């Protein structure tokens, strides 16, 4: 199985619809009704395990938001980093089995201390362990949405983490940034906040004297020449700025703005101060179905289409017919998710295939009348119905 590549999402489309989200600009941050906050391992843990004072400070911030009526979902890293000192290890393990063992030990310690700290505010916490793979399946996506929505209506504090004790590819993926962005979409959040040990996105490494803070990102041009390859904190975290910018891009395409700052400046941000980097929403709110198709569904294959199909189907929102398809790769059945790409390989959309990869070869490039005459009434030429595909912002391919 190919390893997932992390690539910065690019902005496209109209600005976020203010009627769908009360948070349009940084000045509206305090209007957020539902917020997803992600915090990294380096902000919560150190060489000897949990940093309880930092966790208490985070809990104080979240409790303050909840007291003014804001619903909060916390995506917390730190299970592996909290576990490996307890196993007598001096540094974060590199092999998957030991990472899983560390996560199994550390997750218990992490959620236990969160429970203790939130108890100061008479708040019940709930542990929700997810993997990106689970969110790629429609059934699990819906179940996760229902569970989190119900926890929020019950005034329980959901604490989400990646299920590192069983995950394999997800551990190698990096940090929880992408999972936080998917969670923000899952719960229809108004705002995503990414907290780390760096207070903002800079034009270069923050330690360099000529690096400057990027205040706002609202288009591709704002990221031109920016180096986001700086790795996370050595020995503890696994993510870098590239995963955070990627996560902000995922959120942006679903109409959710993102604030990137440090845990130490989070309270200042919610107090209205100009801190961190603000990523403007670059798309409109999507339905859960569209978001699942566009962001999290497992892709089983790819359809390549000609210029006529790009203009006739993709640009006009029509069904994709066999006549406009020039190639099909992958092993998929009817109902599986496939990418739709142009002749240059640029992925334009994702949709549900009406036919399997074994049925399509004899259909490609043929008109509806030809298919009916040669293959029968069951072959009407609609390979992806207009109701079953979503257009994507230009980004990396999920089908490798």
C-alpha cells in the first residue's frame, strides 16, 4: 500500500459565505459558536512525560470559551510522547510496534489528566479515538459525526486523538493537524485553531533575523516563497508547518477559517489581539456528503477525461458520460469513489462510479446510443451522475 503524501492544499473558489459562518475575518473570532482546537505534543509533553501546568492552562482557556457559550472540540496529540518515558525509553521510538505500545500507555495517562483538570470546572470529558482511515468510510464518518454532535448537545467535552495504538500509516503521516481539519468539517465548526510551540507562520525559520510573521493567508500568493518544511520539535512532536498549512487548506475549502498560533498566545488570540497567522476561508460550506467525497473518502481509481468532458461535465456540473472518458485505472466496483482527472493528470473532481473497472474498458469513448445498441439498456453511458461528484480545489492526488 502506498504511503500518503502530504502536500499543501491550494486556495480556489469564492470567499467564505458570511451567511453560513459567523466567523469571516480575524475580528470575528469571538463570534465562533463552535471551535475545534488542536494542540501538539510539544506543547503538552516533555522528555519526562506530561507537562501538567501547560495542560491546566489549556483547560482554563477551553473552560473560559465554554462559559461564554462556545462549544469546543479538543484534538489533542501527546499519547506517544506521554507514554514512552513510562516505558523507560529516553526518546520517542521510531518503530511502529513501540510507538503503538507507547500510545497505549500514554493515551490513558493523557485522558486521565485531562479528566482531572476539567473536573475543576465540573466538566465531564469524553475520549474519542479516530483514524483518518475511519473517516474515509462513509458509515464511520456518519457515526463519528453523530457521536460528537451528541456529546456537544450533552455539554460533554470531547477530546479527540488519533488512535495510534492501532494505526500504522497514520502514525507515519505525522501530526494530528489533518485529523483536526477533518474533525472541524465533521462537527461543522466555525473556526479551527492550531496550537503549537511556534507562534505563527513565518517567511523562513523563526530563528532567522530576516524572517517575518505572515499575518494573513487568503490566496496562493501569500504563501509564495514561504518555507514550511521546518520539522516539529525534536524528540517529541512529529508535525511541521507543512502539515499545519495543509490542514488550514483543508478547512478553508469547506468554509472554515483557521488560526495558527502557539499555545502560549492562544488566550491573547481569543481576547482579540493580533497574534498568529489567520487563514481565510476560501470556499463555501459543504454538505457532509460532499465533504466526505472531496476530503476523506477512500479513492479506488481514476478516470481520465477529454477536454470536451471537462467543459461539458465538470465546468457545467453535469453527469460524466462514457463518451468523454479516455482512460480508467484502478480496481473498483460500482459505488466506489474515483478521481476524475484531465488529460494532463490534474485531478478535478471525485465521484461515485456507476460501473466497475471491469465493465468500463468496453464503454470508453462510446456514445449512449452505441452502448445501448451493443450492450443493452443497462449501459446508458452515465458513468458518474451529476449528483454523485464534487469538484476539488487543485491539490495532490489521493490515488497512488
